[in-house]
C-alpha cells in the first residue's frame, strides 16, 4: 500500500507546484496533507484541522508550510 500512497503524494506535490488556480491548489494541498497525516499522524496536522484552517502548534508536529502563492 505504501507504494500507492507514495505515487499519489508525488502526483500531488507536482500538481501543487504546477497549478496556478488558488482554489484548486488549496484542494491539492489538503489532499496531500491528509495522505501525509495517514502515514505519520504525529508529524502532520489532521485532515480536519487542515480543512477547517486550524493551525495547531504541537511540539511533535513538523513545520509543514504551504507552497508559495505565485
């Protein structure tokens, strides 16, 4: 299963970098974060928090920034 998740994450990362539409990029980012959280719950914000725009300041959470808006 990890191979499928990795390939999907690769596709999402590429699409986030290449996509100019802010709304679509936000959706791609949310999907990426959800998959990352499923792989490593202690390292990423939970999908609900991302979808609701809740910025959690947890010590065990990696600092994952949104891609720059261009």
